[in-house]
C-alpha cells in the first residue's frame, strides 16, 4: 500500500540556518508533489508544487527537490526565521486520481 | 477574496447526537474535499466532489458519515449517531483542478469533541 514518511520528531534550528525537511514515499509514482504549511489551530496552506519532470523548484527562501528514483522530496528553508516555525506537510498526488495523500508532517522550530 | 469558510469552529456534543459540519468553498472552484485530522492518523481524505457530484467516498469511515453538496457554494458533512472516536478536526478544502495539479485551499476546520 502507499506510504508517506516524514520525520515525526520536531526539527529545532537556529535562526539564520537552513532547515531541510524530508518526505519519502513508497509503492507509487506521483506525477507531482505539493508542500503545505500548517500553523496551530489553522488549516494547511499551500506553499509549492513540483512535478515529476522537475528536479527543483524555488520560491523566495523556499526550495523543493523531487527525486523520483529515490522516491523522495526535500524541502529547504534558507535563512530561517522564528516566523517559519510551523508544521510542514508533504502531499504526493495519488497516481492518476488527482487527489493528494498527506504525510503526518514535521514540526519545525526556529529559535532566535 | 474570501477563503473557504467552515462552521462551526468548535463543536462539543454528547455521544449519539447528530453532528452537522458546514463548508462554503471558494467561488468558482470545481472541487470540494472533506478531510479529518487526528494525531494518530494525520490528515485523511474522507470524500470529494466535482461540480457538486460525489466522486470518491472510499475514505468515509462508516455509514454513520454522510456528505452532501446541494449547490456549488455549500456542502455538509453529517455524523449520525456520533461516537467519541469521531473526535477530530474536520477540514474542508476546495480547488480548481484543471490539469489536476492545482493547490487546495483549506478552511480553518471544525474541532469536534464527542463526549
């Protein structure tokens, strides 16, 4: 069955450093993958989408990579700020169904 | 522009009662999704609609759950009778899925507690 793994332990980093979050998936081949941010008490908010034929996508301080051979996506936040503290969810597309399956997310804590 | 609007934000009720959650999607969006989020299972897709028609309800846990979309601007998720294990945060999301890769826009959820 399809499985998505994100690090369940919180990632603690210092302000100004680069945060790297990992998303691994097994048993399917998504055509695209999305990343969302979720703050406590709020719904997820879309950040970036990367397609299977794209190696890398950037948006301001955010960068996403997509390695279909390793079945892995990495999400980077450069020059991190305390305001980046949140839970980040990866969501690969369900092959051919145009719906998403969400990982459980990784909490990022950026300390000043 | 108004985002996805869900009501109520919080609901506390006793086991056995009927619960109705409401969602107003973003105007012009063709797809509407209902999700449930718990610590144990994360964010799970329950059902989704395209142009008000249910497409896939395989994520609905039991017959106690039902969802309707009577028009393009309103959807409900109903639980009857409710049970303590239904306690979770329920999210509604909408998207315009031309091309199948558009982002989903989420409401802020309904936090449901069944006592």
